[in-house]
């Protein structure tokens, strides 16, 4: 079977509106032949290119208007193509915990992979590289908390910050955060330890 035919068959079962990268076709041919096949499919209207190395099978929403994938879907697929992890930006995480009212004007995600920007219609989805230890709990509520703490920084993280987070997180998730002390900087551990001592005195 030719590379083009193999790619067409794989795209035929690709969910409409779900983004994908050329990595989806790894093993079906050389990178050059995969790129050429995708370009022909774009020209034929079978798929749409929505960013550099990023495609979707077009999905029509209400009134026939094409719907674009959610920013987090885009970030996850792009990061996944290079084996990287993502997490919501610290500003958005802090907002979810009621620790700030600020949020990025455009969707931004932390990643252990490369920093990059993906244009999506009138919106730009940004991936910002951070150290892997900052995303040690990525993909779960405890990871949002860790993201928020790194964003707030030394001057804003207090025992009260951990108290607010503890009130918002399920107990198991807060315990996971506490167990990640080895990955935290000294100032974060100090605030957490202070909170824990206060909780013991009030128990």
C-alpha cells in the first residue's frame, strides 16, 4: 500500500474536529512523503491545515459554520507529538483557586517541550517551556495547584495560600501536593510547612 493510501485510510477514521500532526502517520513513509500526501489532501479539501504541522478533518457546527478545536486540545496534541507534557498556565490555575483575577488574554499552557505559538483563527495558542519539575503533577487538580504556586511566586505564596488551596482541592489531591515537597523550592516548602504546623495547632 502506498503512503498516500495508508494516510487516507487513517484519516478516514480520524474524528472530525480533532487536531492531529504528521506524527500520527509515523511509520507509513518518509517525512517528506507524509508531508506531500497531507498537502494534497489539503488541496483536495479533505483536511484543513490550521497551523504549522497541525491539521484537522473539518467539522461543521450549527448553521454550517466550521468549528475549531479547543485550545487545550491543540496544546495537548502539539506537545504530545514531541512526547511533552502540558499544564494550564499558572495565571489561569491561580484564578480557578480564587487567588487572582488575572488571566492571559490568549490561551497559554506550560509545557516540558518547546515553546511555540499556534495561530488558530483569530486566536493564538501559546506553549511556554518550563522545567519538568514544575509539571510533576500535570493533568490532575494537584497539578493546577502546583502551577498556581509557581506563578504566584515567593512574594505571594503564604500559609494562607495553601489554606485556600486545601479548601478547594479534594483531600487526596491536596495530599499529592504535600507529597511533592521534594520538587518544590525552599520558599514554597516553608509556606506549606508553616500551614501544616498551623493546622496541627488547631486540630
